[in-house]
């Protein structure tokens, strides 16, 4: 299927490499991620980490084949104690981070600003929600100072048992005005027709120091398949600038990687930043609080005010408006 090449920003391009039995997606985020990060005004290291989380969430969320939500959430003890990225299928997302200001200042002073160092220890949860409790699925990965790429690999090994490789990149582009945020990523998964090819090698690779993790076949997933090892190695060569360069279309990147094998691209998915908050939803939330809590929320101007954490939109209500909806309930 011919790809739409009219601009690579805010777009996910699915692809397959039949000779290697792999499928994947490439994401490029431009104005959408810039709008989110500029709106929040986070310090640079926090914006970079949230940009990575957004790129990863969009990569995974666009794989949903139904109307629903995919959410990535972290809770940890680092300078970024929480991040939430919501992807609402088929095409929109939002993102927010919370900051421990004291820890962040300390991390910057010590130059400990990698993704793993800023997140610290805790957990990462990935949730697929089709709208009912029966169709809700959640996978959890322990965070122990690793990158989001490594956490994603661990998630797929544990929860999906699909050999997967992810590369993420975040940065800014200067065009004369303020620097514009960009994020990108590529995901590739080994999906052979024969399940036998997903089995790990049986031969022990040799002696190793005590406590050293041994994985069969020299592959982090324990898969000793030549096709997967080739695809994985090619994706690991992708550099950040290749994921962020607005002049390098996703199709050209895939050609660089897989031209000897031949990559097939499919219809791209356009994505956008959008918040699902609304006056009606906020009003319903307020009515869910106790009467005492609602009274405590009334500000000096006599209004109940709520600011959306995701989009910073401010909602203001007269107390009577909130109480009227509860009459007779």
C-alpha cells in the first residue's frame, strides 16, 4: 500500500519486513509534543523524559484495533515521581508529569539527569482499557533506574512474550524563534509464523561470574534466530538525530535500515494532542465529592475552581450550579 508522504510530523508509520518476520512502527512527533511540553513549561530534563514517554505511548497505542485507551503511568521515588500519558484510540494523546523540585535541583547539580536517574525506583504500568472492567488489562514493570527503552523491552518479555526492540529520541530544533520540541521512536517485533522459532537456545553459553544473568543465544530475549538478531541489530543502530530530523521521512529511515531485505509500509496514522477534559466531566467529578469537601473547595471569590493537570484549562463553577445537580439524588 502506498504511503502518504505529505509531511512526517505527528504521524505513525506501520511497516513489515517479511524476509525477517518482523513488524513495527515509526513515530515522529512535532507540533503535538511541542504544544504539550511548551504548555507545561517543564525544565529541560523533565521535558525530555516526558517526550520519551509520549513517543513510546503513541507507538504502542496506535496498535489498538478498537476504540479505547492505552495509558502509560510511572510512580517512583525520583525527581519525576509520576508521569501519565493517555492515548485515546485512534489518534489523540495527552501527557503530564509531576516534579519533586528539591530532588530535581539535586539531580541537575550532580549531572544525574538520565531517564533512569530522574525516574529512580518504582514501577511503570501500561493499561489497555476498552471501557469496561472485563476488558481492562494492565502490565507492570519494576523501575530500577533503567531507561524507558529497557523498561519497554522488559514489559514485552514479561507480559506479551514478544521479542521487541524500541529506540526513542527527544530533542529540540531551533528555527529562529524558541526551540521546538520533537520526539521520535521506532519499534520492531519478531512475529514468525512458526512458534518453534521463538524458543530460546538450549545450549548454555558457558561459565559466568556469580549473579550474572545468562541469556541464551547472546540475545537479550534469549532468541537465537538469525532473522530476529539481524532486525534487532539494525534497529539498535538508529541514532537520535535520525528519529528527530524533520527532513528525514520515516520511509527513508526504513529504507536505510532494511533496503537489502525490503520493507513494506502501510497506511500511516495521523496523531494529535488533545485533552479529554470538559466542563461536564469536571462538574460530574465535583458532584462525586462529599458536601464538606465541596464547601472546602470554595475559593475567596465564592467559586469552585478546578484546573486540568493535563492541559491547564481552568474551570469555574458557582456552588449552586454544583448543588442543583444533586437535588433529589
